[in-house]
């Protein structure tokens, strides 16, 4: 009997590791996305198909997904790789269940964990250390909060899908005046944001637990890592990440998810507060995370474990086989370090230190000898970005700056 097809929803860099993991095992992979320039489309391991937008045209996407499965000759496993696709699958699970195998928490839990305001309430109710959070409904609420919260503090969208509309993951406010000024810019989104206490510490104090829970809410695989650099610095997506063994965040994260009767893939993010050295839980992602191929390199293939479990196979308990592996998204890390607001300008890195950090055993976000087209596409995009900055006289760094910083 043919193995079930894997249908990957979303073809961003997050999906690239999933596509390669399954495709290298001769599993047929179909990738669907409404954005035509996602890097996963260029992988030789998947057949990429354009689909309707899950937020703008959910009914059309539902019809599309049903028609897609009807054309397949085997069963299909569904793996959403972005928040918007997770929410689409969750909201349409009764209609999709006859056509696809997938594993998600309950609809109520998906919504609460994807709404950061609800997430913090759940975390606190379960005795989890996390930052203090306020949820303003209007500008008057922001004024009241500005008098109460400590500084610096952070403004965040309540939902990850709002990033593309607001064009930021977080904004730091160092004073009450900055807090109010930022909110006046985004008044129409006030009730869709939150104000969070800033957990003190450098970017490399951020940790991640990735796991997969089966239908009985049992964790079959776990993996821990530490973020070293991200873009943009301060609040962003990891560009340089290392694997690590951190039993404390594994204990906290697994215990928390079990209390919630969690099912499916999850990534739990923490930051160690420099004031009290306590791990503060920042968020739970109800999907696979960007650095999933780092876990695969270390012997923890979460995407494949999920596929095996959902198709009725047995997942053997696995442990991290390699240590001190560095995951790097080279081009994004370059801009994270040498961009206009990067680590170089913050005096947190030099060109020499950056080059030294690249030494050692590495897992690349994009480059792979057996799947080279995504790397070619990313390289072209990087060159175009560099040239555009040069032509606009906004080069990411200058020779004089680098020399000064390296003295």
C-alpha cells in the first residue's frame, strides 16, 4: 500500500525543513500556499500548489482542500506550518476530518494559545512564571496602564497573523511617553494588542522547547535549543540558534502542556530573567517552528514523528545525538548583525566575532546539497537587497564603522 501523502500548508522557511524531512524518506509531499514567492516552493522534494488565502477566503480554501484530497490515490496527512493555517484547520476540523489526518489541540485551546492575552491568563492560572501583561481596549486604558506598568515594556499584537498588518512583532517603550506615542500610531489596533513587561536579559537568554504530543497527550519527542541572535534584534525570529540540553524548560513546558491535555506539535518559548534567573514563559506556538531541521540534525525529527504517529506507526523514543550544533539563516543573520539597527550598532558584536561564531558544526536554514534551488533563490534575493540598499545609500554597514567597532 502506498504511504499517505503529506500535505504541508504554508511554504515559508519554516516549512522547508518539514518538506525535506519527509521528501528525503520518499514520502510524497504536496505544499500549498497563497503566497507565490515562498522559499519552500523551490524545493525539489515537494509539489507546490497555489491555494486561496485562509483568512480572506476560508470557504474557498475549504473547497480547495477537499478537492485536493479527492484527487489523491492515498490517504493524506495535514501539517499546517503557520498560525493562520493552524487556525483554519482548527476552525474547519469537522469538515476536514473525513479527508485528512491531523493532530491539533481542542478548538478552544488553539484559539486561547494563539491569542497571547488568553495564553498569559492560562499560564498564570497554572502557576507558570511569565511576564506581567495588560490588555487595553482604548487609549484611555493605555493612559492608565502607562502609570502602572514598569519600564521598559513591550507592545505586541495579540495574534501572530497581525504581524503582516502591523509590520512588527514587538515595540519596546522605555517611558510612558513612548508608550502613548506608539499607541497613537496604531489606534485602530488597540484592542488587538497587549502591553507586556519586558523580561530583562540579552537575546541569547531565550530558549525553546519543541515537542509532539499524541492523541493521549503523551510527549513522544522533545528538543530544546537556545536562541543566540534574531531579526530584528530584541524581538524577532531566530537567525542563529544552538541546540542545548535544558531540563528545566523541558520539565516546565511538558508539565504545562499535559495539564492542558495538549495534542500535536508545539513550541514553547522562554526567556531567563537576568534579575532572578527564573525562566519566564513567553508563548506557545501550536505548530512547528522555524529551526526544526536543527532538531532533525540532532536526531529529533519532530515532523517525521508526527507523520508516523498520525499514520498509525510507532514512534521510538529518541534523544539528542549531537551537541554544539549551530543553526544559521546566513542572510538574515547578516542583516541582524550589520543592518541599520543590528547588533553591530548596538555594540553587541563585531565583524571578527561574527565570523568566529560561524565556525564549528552547522546546520543551514536554507542550503542543502541535495536541494539547491531554495539556496539559489535566497542568494538572488540577498544580492538584490544589498544592491537596493547601496543604490539608496543605505548600506547595511560601512567599512569605517566596521573598523571602528573592531578596534
